[in-house]
C-alpha cells in the first residue's frame, strides 16, 4: 500500500464513528487470523482495482 492509499484510508477511518470503527477493526482482525487470509486479501485487492 502506498502513502496515497494510506492517507485515503486514514481519512476514511477518521470519518467513521467509534462503533463502526471497532466493528471494522474486529472484521479486519478476523480476516488477518483467518487461514484464508491471503485469498481474502487478494480478492479485496482485485475488487479495489476494478472500482477505479
């Protein structure tokens, strides 16, 4: 992830309320602990590229 993406991500996170942020972070934690982590991350990356 380059700095531009990181800045965009940080600005998105700063606009979320605390409850949404905590839910999002727990989902991220679940993904990172998942045995299918690499598959999920590559799917997310593919989806992000097609959105642009």
